[in-house]
């Protein structure tokens, strides 16, 4: 089995897609796949598909969806092996489970590469960290499960995955700044600050990249834009960390040129 959820969903058995075209069976399969190897209770599956508006026929309808998925699975199984769809999608203790371990799962690969990259960054190996974290991010083909209708359960699942993606992106940028790649990061960081106008770390690292590229006025402009946006949207000012970075840019603090300094670094690196 191959499971890809970091973009449009792709789930294949023996190279053949088993993803149904109908929305609700697709939801059921996506939730079972994202929790492959675990038992997903019937109540959880029904909550995902119908939320609080459970029809009287919910249990029967869910069983129909499972039957449809098993038919998809059985069409991919070699007849000579005598395998059953119930060996793949089994009924277990009040729920269902995709009981086979996927040969390929992009989410698991993303998590493994991310963990390795974080370890390398913590150990001071920015070059390995940038490579590993970059490989992790390259697995994404769009938003997670972007072509699957989502109820409460899948929304929570994908929210956590998307937040992990953002953390990995922040770490990869941190590694690249430590490697002196500030000029190469300018275009990416400008896009990210436009897409996430309230994200202080992206804004701070763009300020740092501009400063190290000799464009001090642009670094100050980024801070002013962030301050206006925070005030307009939330009625707050930038954090003390960003205010201190702003002050350091104004006075040309030498600490800003230290390779280990990035916008999420401890405040003592920057002079008051």
C-alpha cells in the first residue's frame, strides 16, 4: 500500500488507486489511511462524515461505505494469493482499521526527515539540517488532503500536520540564514510575509536578510508594515523580541551579523 496525503490524496494497492470519487467514502478512506495501523472507532468515523447531524441510517450507511472501499481493494489483490479485502480493511473492536503498514507514506517520511533535520540543527550542523528539512518540505504537493471533504476529525488531523509544516519551514530558513544564504532567501521570505502578514518570525527573518544584504531601509520598512498590520488586525504591537531586533537594525548592532543569530534567537544576542 502507498499512502500520500501531503496534497491531493493518493492511496494505492499494488499500484492501483483505491480512492473513491464520492466525497463521503473518500473521507472515510482518508481518515483510515491517516491512522493506518490504528483502530478508528465507528463513532469517530460517523462524527467525521456527519458531525452532529447523524441520520438514523448512519451505521448502515457507514457499513455501505466500508463495503464500497473493500470492493475497491479486492479488485487490486492478486487472485492467486487468496488475499481478502478484510485482511486489509478489517472490522476491529467497534471500529475499522487499515491493518497493513504502508510501503510508502509521505507523512511518515516527512516526520522522519523533519526529526533528523531538527536534530542536526540542534547539533549545530546547519548544512545537514537545511538539506534534510528541505527534502521534508519537498514532499508536499499542496495542502494536506486538499481534495477531500473534511469534517471535524480530519480538520483537526490536518491542522496539526500543517502546523508541523510551518515549523519545519521556519527551521529550514533558520538553517539557511546560518549558512549565509540571506540573499537567496529574500524572494521566499517576501512571499511568506505576504501570505502570513501576522507571522513575526517570517517578518523578523526578512528584516535580518535585508539587513545582511545591505538594505537597511527595507528591513525597517518590514518592521513598520508588521506594526501597522498587527495594530489594524489585532490592536497590538510587535513583541519585545521584534522591537529589540528593530532597535538593533537602527543602531547597526554587530550581533546581527553573527551566523547563529536568527529572528527566533534568544534576546541576549542583541544589544538593547
